[in-house]
C-alpha cells in the first residue's frame, strides 16, 4: 500500500519527509517523491525505485521549504515510473493519494475536454487538476478540496498543498488510513504511525469521512461538509518496530487480519450486483474473444496453485469451461496441449515466480492467450499478459501467503462470473445472487477472525505434534492442501493435505492417537448439508474409530460435527464456492499460533524466500 507523510512547521522538511517515508518502506513501494513549498515556490522531486534513488535526486537539488508532503507509491493504475510517482502537481497544487478513484476515466475525459493535459497514467493526478480548477474559481484550499472530493467516487487518504495557501496542508480520509501527529511547533500527517513516531507520540487517527486543515499552529478537524469534529488524541507507546506491524507481533498476523479490507479492495468497482455482472479493469475479454476459447489452463506454484484448484471449480461451475490446473514446474517441461483456443491463466502473488513465468511464456509461445492474476502491479508476469486481473491485497510481507490466497479466490470468482456471463451459462439473476454472496464476504471474514482465541487454544493443544493431516472434500480439498502448507512452512511440523475420500486408499494407515487430523467440514449451504458434508462425517468417524484426534472446522449451528470432534471451530456459512475464503482463515490462525508457540521465525521461516525467482 502507498505511504504518505506530511509536515508543516519551522524546519526545512525535505529530509524529514524522506526519513518519514523510510519508516513506511515495509508497506512495499515501487517509486517515491516529495513536494516542498518555500520561498522559491512549489518544488516536486520524484524517482522510480527505492528511496535511495529519490535521495540521490534530492542531493542534486534539495528543495527548500517548511511545508511538504511525501509519498511511497504501490502502483495500482499506471506502471511504476518517475512520471507516475507521487506527488502530482498541477496549477500550483500538489497532491499525494493512497486509494483508488473509481470514476477516474470519466473525470479525466471531462477535464481533457476542458483542455487539461495529463503528465501521468495515474488516477491520482486528477485530484491536482480538480483542486486547481476549484481554487481558480476563487475558493480557499479547504473548499477547493471539498469541491474536488464531491466529484470523486472511490477511496482515498489524500494530502494536498498549494502555492496559494502556504504553511497549510489539507487532508481527507475515506477507506484508506490517515493519522495526524501533533508537535509543539509543527504538525504531521501520515498513512501510519511509524512515519511520525520520531517526532511525536500524540496522534489522532482520522475516521471515515474526516477532513482536516493542518498548520504549524494546530489542526482543525471537520466532516466533509465542514462541521467541526472532535477526535481523541491518543498517546502511542509502541516501539517503532511494533508500529510497523500496527501492534501485531508478526506481519503474518497483521496480514491475516487485513483480509476483510484486502477482499473489499479486490472486489471494489468490479462486482455490479445490480446488473448481475462483473467489470474486470485490465481484462479485454469480450464475448467474441471468449467464444474463440475452448479451455482454460492455469499455471501456478505453492499457495497460488491451491487457489487455482478452487478457481477451477468456480470456472467449471459458473462458466462451464473445462479447466486444467498445473504446477508450473511440471507444465513447462512436458508437451502441454495448449493452443490459440486456450486461455492460460498465470497466478502469482509476486508476479515474479520463475516457474510460473516460464510456464506462462511456454503457453503463450504455443498460441495461448495470457491472463495474469497478480498482486504486484507491473511485475514480470503482469507485464507479459494480454489481460491482468490484479488482486488489491497490498504488499504481503510475511513469507507465508495468507491475504494473497483469499484475494486470489475472489479474483477467480469474479473471472468465473464474467466468463459465465459472456458465454451465456450464467444469467443475470443467478449472477446477482453470487455477487451478493461475494459482497458479504468481508463481513463474514471479520466474524470468523473473532474466533481467534479458541483457535489459539486448539493450536497450543497440538503444537507439540510431529505430524498432522488436513482433510477436505470438493471446494474444501484445496483448503486442506493450503492448511497443510501453512502449517509445515512456518512451524516445521510435517503436515499433509488430502482429499478425504482418499483416506481408505492409504492414509488411514497413519491414523492413531499421535496423528491429529484437521477436517474442513462446513455444510454446503444453510438449507442443504450437501454430499461432501455427509461423506466427511463418515471420514471423521473413521478417524475417531482408530483413535485419531479430530480438530474440525464446521458451520455455525452445526451440532453433528462438534459432537464428533475434540475441538470444533464454527464459521459463518456462505455459498459452497466461496466457503473456502472463510474456512481457510481458521487454518491460517491455527498454523500461526502453533508456529508462534513453537518459537519459529513466523515471518521469515527457515530455507524459504517470499518470491522464488530462481528455478
Ligand atoms: C506460500 O505460503 C508460499 N509463500 C509459496 O508457496 C508461494 O505461494 C509460492 O512460492 C508462489 O509464489 P507467488 O504466488 O508469488 O508466485
């Protein structure tokens, strides 16, 4: 996610802004910049890549001034480049922004018709144009910002400065975080506490819709309409390291708890429940293109491969298209049956995994159309795709993928609905029902996370285990694989995921009192338990009959599974294809707490890298 820092005070602030941005580097970024307002006017210095590149540029021409804003960019619209880096400046106004303007194309067209020329591919630059126009009509900077926000649909943490209003910053918050820092003779704004902890521990966390005018003498808080607001000043006692994790002990824990927001950001602006359809920005798939396809072939590794197995079920169910899913390391070294009628989908959080990139190139060399599901804008796999469906999970720092998995599932679901609508296998009313369920997910995720204490208790009970089996059926089988991967990669316990129906073909020989089994056993729907549920009840009984200990993940209100299991975690019910997004969460928390209890390095497990860019 992007990082924002702002300062108004009595000191030269260019270096102070860069130091603040450095404290936000953990958020991940691909370019950075600062804008400083002083006697020589408004200067903007930006650079693609790491902060060192920005510092090199600043060294050549350090702008002087005591009002300034800085930004580290995590690209969402427009590739990483100097021109797309923030701050964006127009007509004496400079802005930095974290979020997405959903109606940016429409606004850009209107401004272009009025003669505006744009210097970047970003949605953010529009804010500078809108605010400068409002100022030109005679408004003060706060009113000019209000006028611009009235035209914008989307999310923002926004900081604005203007040559016409020296020694002032105007900030606004909607869905992306912003915090104010209160100093003796200066004041700050930032995306997150670490950026300002070196200067003050007195902060105000802005809430949805908050608007603030910041000068060195103080901050004035209002709502968007200008009505005065009072917000509590909080004293932060975190260490800087704790602050980077927003108070969480590990990045993985923070990222598990970010999943509702990550899903909201991934779905936002794409699912039109009213129309019963999906709009995939970045995907040029239309009815004619899709009519020319006869199968989907997915290539991925690790967690992304598990997500792809669920994606297969989603696409085959909703779009009735045959889907093959391959481990990328296998696909690229055999003679894959791929041609111009194949849609090859490469799934990769980093967008840099060597095996996935190699397989994607292999498929495209055989004529396949390439679609990427990635989390990093401008990554290698995204750059080589005809269509890109970005997850908007924000940077995933923990090596163990969590929010990447759940947002990949949401992306697959959006793709499946779109393909179904384009192929005519999914009518609007049915699609509407599915999209309503999708829209409800973030709230269900938050509800599931509330079970963390009981999951932690179960984790401590089994943290000394040498082995553990995960079982699932249907859409829950990939969750069993994913749960096993999470546990083994961060706790170093040997864990295996199995299709529950396979137990009698071998694995049941493993079962005794030393082999705990986690069973994914949600019902198929509120009304119908479903065949997978009935069958998995039998599997639980098989395990128990041989002395195995069962940890079950079941639906809220289910009485049968809790009667059979030693521990049962109840999760909210959603439709069968989306249920994995909910049922995976207890497995993530279980693995996290087992590993934390065992004292392993949860964020950087031994022998592993976050992105495997070598074969
Ligand atoms: C999962 O927790 C691991 N980090 C690993 O399996 C990962 O999913 C795999 O290396 C693929 O990475 P990618 O999604 O960036 O391509």
